[in-house]
C-alpha cells in the first residue's frame, strides 16, 4: 500500500505555479513581518503535522500527491487552494497558496479563517489545543495591526467592483433571484448588480472560459454597518441561472464573523449561510432582521451583534451546515443569547420555497418561532 501511495503521489500533477498565478500577496490575517518565538515554534509544530492539520481544519478538501487541495482557506469545497504537506524545493511544509486570489500564508492563517478567531492570541490558543500543548503562562500582548499589501489590494478591488455596480431593480441579478422563487426585494440595499464583472478562471474551469459575466454583488458588513468585503455570484445572461463556472460564487475581503445584512438588528434576528436561503425567509418575514454569512464556515464564525436577545439559525441540512449551526448556537448560548435552530423540510429554505411553496414554508417556520415572534413578524408581507 505504501508503494501504491508513493506511485500515486509521483504521478499527481503539480498545482499551478509561477505565471499561472496572479501576483502573490500575503494573507492579511496576521500583522507584521515576523512572529515572536512561541508563535514561530507553534507554526513549526503545525507544519510538521501539516496533513493532520488539513484533515481537521480543511475537511472539505483532500490529499493529492504532496499537496492538500481545497476551495479556499475557509474550507469551501474546491481545488483553488493548495497546502504543501512536505518540505520541497519550492518551499517548506505547511505553506499554502490560493491560485484564485494569489494569497499565501501558513497554517496559523488557516486556523484563524476556519475558526473565526478574534485575534492572534486566540488563534495561538486554538493551535495549542490542537497540538495538545499546555496553555501559555504569559500569553503574548496584542499586536498592533499594520496595513498589509494584500489587504490594501483587496480594498482597492472591492471599491473598483462596487463602483461598477448599479441597483438590483430590473436587472439580470433580480431575474436570477426570481428564478429561485424570491420576490421580496424591499430592504435589500446590500445587493447590487454588476453587468460585466471580471472572473479569473481557476484550474477546474474549462479552457477558454469567459472572463466577464453579469453578477450579483453583495456587500458584507460588520455589526456597525462598516463594509468589510463583498460576495459575488456570477450569472449566465442566457439562462438567468448561475454561470457555468467552477467557482460561480466567490468572496473578497474580511468575511469571517461578518455577513450580508438585511434590516437593522435590535433584539432578534435570523442568521444563515446563503443569500438565497435568507432571502427566501425574508419573503415571509420582510421585517425580521437577517444576515447571510455566505458559507458554513463563516456562519460558524458569525459575531452576533451586541444587545441581541434571540437568535434563530437557519440550517442547511448537510454535515457542514449542521456543524456550523451547532457551533454558532453554542457560542451564542455562552454569550447569554437565546438561540434556536430553524430546520427546513428539504436541503435548505430556498429548496423549501421553490419545491414546496410559500404557504408550506410559512407553516414550517411558524412551528419553530416563539409565539411573540410569530405575532410580530409572520403577518408582515411584501407590498
């Protein structure tokens, strides 16, 4: 068996390198050009167990030869990001590069992204837990964050993309959402339409993939309403469905912990993964504040806003979705927030809306809301 694995590894094609990649830029999770000695030691220990780290934190990927392949550093399925599992001439084990964005970094970045940690000290604590190391007696002082080239590039790209957008009304993006059964667009200021958004093909795209498509562009913000990133869904103008791309959805900027938000949150809200899932629920309850975290890993890392008393978590019925919902529920409980998981009848609430209809979706939701929220939100409808 060992011989068979070695043979497979030798025959596996190398990930894209050099000219195949966009200009590389460092991941912006950790500030400053160097780490202190404890952090350096932990990074070295993680690199020595690179495959175990990947299997734990990047479980949506798989080993291909001497690399671990996954969609991105937040554990999205795909093959854009590759992690070296062994030391090679090109670099040491534990280093990763995202072929779609050009970002690169080490395994501490991966832990921060997948776990939604709130700072460097918390990331080191999680790494120590994984490595079964004792807690540090004197944890490092918070490091003042410095601007990074990658972060500045992302900010410029986000500003440029948003500058090319227009209102969602009467657009291909609105047609795409209507095709998903969504008809209520009130309070959807976070959603914009780009008529010709650039798409960088990845290694899984077919040759000669078009590089410009119409797109639904969603603003990702923090709980104070400050823009932190964007989420893009490319659309086929002929079918008004998702474009035939290997990665028709991509995020840019700081997404973990934040969300695409609908309505102003006060004491109660719904958080879920996909924009379409949340908009399906808004068709029933347009006055209920809601947030789409854009993926399961981001939902698990979502930061409930201060003052929140009740949080409903819209479940996607797959393994990653169930784990994310439980993580968010448990974390919210620790913060004293009453939390309930809303469960669809099918795979997610958009499937329920499209296949079962709005009346059945309303009955499904009504059975899972507290009485006060039924009276407060369900009678509302889009005008």
